[in-house]
C-alpha cells in the first residue's frame, strides 16, 4: 500500500457496501437466542471494554459457569492494570461476576497463544470443555473461533460479539486492518494455527474493492 493515511475517510457507496460485507463476515456471531449453554467463555484480551461487558452479560444470563480471560497486552488499557486480563477481570467483577468464576491467563500476546496458554489454565482448573463461547472484538471473532476449533478439535465453538457502530470502522487505519484480516486467515490456516476458513468469492471481491480505495 502507499503511504499510510490518517483520520476519518469519506466512502462512496460501493466501498461502504464492501466494508459492511467484510465486517459481517469477520464477525462470526451467534444470536443469543441460538447460543447454547457452554462450559466456558473464552475472552480474547483487548482494550475495548465492550468485550468484557459482552462476556459478563453472557455469564449473568447463565450461558457458562466459567470465564477464561487471556491476554498480556497493555497498550490502551488504564495504567493501574498490568495486563488486559487484569483489566477485563476488574471490569467483570465490577459488574457482579464472582472472582472465583474467572480464570486468568496473563502472558499471551496473540490469538494462538491466547488459546494455547488459556488451555493450560482451564486444564489446570480441571475443566474439560465440550462447548466454548468465544468473545473478542468483532473484527477478530472469526479468527478467534477458527483458532479455538483448530487447537481444541473435539470442542464445539460459538462466537459472541458486541454490536459496533458501522462508522467506527470508517477510518484509514481500521480499513487497512480489515483488508489485512483476510490475508491473516489464509496465512494462519496454512501454518496450521487455525482451522481453514472458506472465504467466499464475494468476500475476496469486497477486499479488493476496499484495498483499491485505500491505496488510491
């Protein structure tokens, strides 16, 4: 791509439509009414509080007994917290989730490590999940689910994400993240990190539309 652009971008209808298609594809969300009860909720760390709020809501609605929060991170979270896992745990406890329902993994730095090191935590706690609900930011939810399915092949995985406003993605930085996500799905599947994700032709076409807009 050309020199990185900054700020909010003004899209034409074709690019806006393509962006919406991509966001819908990446957000592998199961509607609450169709979401089964699970053994654990796996939360992929981030700085966006809404991920923690979504997981807390699911727990309060009886969708799982345990929440696993994985992520070291640090960028974007309040200074008083050492890790994303600590930050999310505090948010959940503040919403009434009992501390004993939360298990923390505080050293992972990417989605694969979130899962692999998270597995060590839940196994150490004697949990053998058959069904998992994944919570992450919407853009990364399909990859998060694919990682869990590859690393936990005998487990049923469902995704659950908060609803983002469409205009939250109408910036140059975020558009380029959207474009890059398809490449990551292909590359990580080839490496064996995630389950192969079938990407329909209309999604690859949408990627090209957004990519051309970004480099124009």
